[in-house]
C-alpha cells in the first residue's frame, strides 16, 4: 500500500473554513464582552453612537466653583443631541470598511492596444469643433483621406531597381 495522500486528497488537519486557534480565541472574547465589531462600525458610519459623557440624558452635572453645590448644564460633548459627534472622515472610512463585507472587491481591468481614428470619425470630430466655435462646417473627409493615403505611401519602402 503506498504511503501518503494522492494528489488533491487531504488526510488530516483543519477542515476548510474552520477558524484557527487565535481567531477562535478572539471570537470568544468578543462574544463574552457582547462586542460586535460589524455593529459598531455600522453605528459609527450612521452616526448613531450614544453620548459617552451624558449617557443619553443631554445634561451633565458639574460643581459650581467656590461652593459645594452641584449644578446641571447642557452636555458639552453632544450639545443635547444625545449622540456623539462622528467626523465625516471617520464615517466615510466605516462605510468603506463595511462595503468590503457587503460587496465583492472589483479589480482593475488592464486594457492594451491602440485606438486609431478613422477618417469619418475624425471628420465628425472636426466638424463638431467647428460648429462649437461658430465656424462654417467644411467636408474635410476628402482632405483627411488624402492625408492618410500620403502617410501610408510614405511608410512603404521604395524598391530600387
């Protein structure tokens, strides 16, 4: 009986998709802390993070200087909105990060080659430019065609003989 696995056959190890020990530990710690990173990013992106200073009351207590009295004033962190101020920059980053989980990443497509203008396209572009400039439109196709033919003739090697 031959030793080892056949090509493409797996005999041991972790099954595909099973998190490794470090990842599993992190997932368990987050679960114990009731911390959902995706939910946190979504709250930051939408700007719906409760104020950490007034805890949703809109007011904070403060000691009145020179006395032992305690007063209440508008929360200087959220200004009574009950929500933390999240910068547009951070909100944008959170939306971009969440998009990675919701949509596949697109790869750039490399385009190679060259584009050659045909005589008709070139003449239409020239006519459009003339119309925009308020100049009379002239049929330049014969002129362009002669120029193309002259360029092709110049490229052909002349035979000696």
